[in-house]
C-alpha cells in the first residue's frame, strides 16, 4: 500500500492530532503552528497536513453528514476524526479509495480499524448524494447560510459560501507579512497626505497601519488589547515610516479632537467575509454576533468623528458581509452625522452597497470586505 509509506501518513497523524485539539477548544491556526513546530516534516508534508486540517474543518458538517449516513450511531472522538479526515479526502479531494481508506484506518485507534474501513468504503461506494440542504452540502451552520441568503440574495450568497470553502491565495502585504489583497486595497484607499495625520482606531495586527505608515503621513495606531498592541509595536521597524502605537479604547480615543486628516475604523466584525482564512471560525460564531458587533462598530465610529479636522476623511471597513454591519452602519452614519459626505467609490471589482461598496469573496478571489469613505466639508 504505497500511501501508507513515508511521511504522507505522518502528515495525516499531525492533522488528526490538530483536529482533536480544535475539538477541545484550541484555535486551528495556533494548534497547527504548534504541532508543526514539533515535527520534522518536509515542506510538502507540512503543506499536506495544513490542507487536511483546514479542508476537514471547513467541510466538517458535510463530512459528518456523510459519516452519519453510513453509520447511524455515535463514535468516540478519535474515531470520528479519522472518519472525517477519510471522508474529506475521498469526497472533497477525490483521492482514490485505497489511499484515503488505508491512511484513515492507520490514524484511527486500532480497535476501530474495522469500523473505519467499513464506513469509508460505504461512503466511497455511493455514486450519488442527495444533500439535505445547502448548509449541509456547503458545510456551514444554518444561521450563516440563512443570514447571507437574506442579506446578499441567494446567488451571491451561494457564490460567497462556495468561495470561502477554497484555500486562500497567500498575498504579501506591507512589511513582508501575509495580507489579503482586499485589505491591501482598503489600506490604499486611506487618504494619507504628506505631513498629515492618520488615526487607525483598531490597529492590530497592523497590516493596514503599517501599509499607510509607509507613506508620507504620521500614523497613530490605537489598539485596545495590550498583547496585540505590543506585537504590533514590535513589528514596526524604522523603515516602516512614522507610526506610533497607543494602547487605548478606540471608543474614547485619548487624542486631541479635530486634528486628524483621516480616521480609519477597521472595526471588529463577525468576519463572515474572511472564513476562508479562519476555517474553524464558522463553528464558533453565534447568531447574535453581527448585531452585537454592529453596536461596537457604531460606538467606535461615534468616537472617531470628533477627531477629524475640517475636510478630514472617515474610512470604515469590515471583513464581513452581513447587512447590519455594512449598509446598516452606513445608514446609521448618514443619520447620525449628516455633514459627512461620501467620497467617490473605488468601483469594480467592488460593488455599490449603500454609499459604500462591498467586495464579494468570489469576485476577485480575496476576502469579502465592505468599505465606506465619507468626509467632512472642508
Ligand atoms: C479587524 S481587527 C483590525 C485589523 C487591522 N486594522 C489590520 O489591518 O491588521 C480589529 C482590532 O480591533 C481591536 N479592538 C477591538 N475593540 C477595540 C476598541 N474598543 N478599541 C480599539 N481597538 C479595539 C481588536 O483587538 C482587533 O485587534
């Protein structure tokens, strides 16, 4: 059995171990980094372990449904994980049955080898599947599918949900770190006049602050969480330009009013546009998150407008797609601060949403993002 030889099996063992840790509450990205740091796997085997962890987590609900159709009883967690991994390889990676089944059997507890073998062979033998719902087939919680159907319309929602099941392309942003293209476009849309002052009210991990700081403005990077602020401060090097990190609550910025040329509110959000990069996030979010976060977004915006000088620009962005965090916030700003006037939109691949614009994850292979730019009269 060639698939059992060499490190292919080691990659699958690492994947099974990480999936077990995620079940115990660990974040996938952190658990994977920690597990890979402990191994001597080669580059391609690390990539395989990563693809298996992220892919199986994204498709977890679909994999569990496939398993449950073939095995109508509960099994202990290590067996469930071996079955999920096997089902993912069979159905979503299209691996040959002998390879997927034999490696799943080898990663399962020995006493469950017969059961894992039988269940996966049953899954492999099925020639057609009638998924009970798009949420099961696309492997999302019901509420996320329902919310995006309602907020984006069914075709765009299906496109977005499908796109976020694919691995993201790694893009290199300012400072040589990984940053999604959509985030780079948002940073590029932040006005930063020579000698001007830009306040970033939600700055860590700092992709946008560092990108803007490379230009001719001074950036005040505000972050509420000290650990995150410290990591951002460490990331700032002399050649990143003028950037000062402040630990503070952006709702009550300790800065002089009326002096900023631009305030960026890249707010905490439900992240429903960035699920590609956070494969386990969909299972952790609760349905109340978008409404709860939109309240925080408004409070941050409330604190931001007073910082602007006449003619200054407010930039609001979130990596999510729900109406309450995008158009809903735009409508609230229009009502609360009628003197703020919209700046010209960026245009394609962005699409108009209210006075701002949205970038769907399927349009340009980026994260999904919402951007609004409004300015005070000069
Ligand atoms: C979406 S992230 C920002 C990403 C960042 N702008 C970038 O480009 O890398 C939101 C950040 O806001 C921080 N945050 C949350 N509540 C805050 C508050 N009240 N004041 C300031 N920062 C806050 C979070 O800790 C998180 O680091």
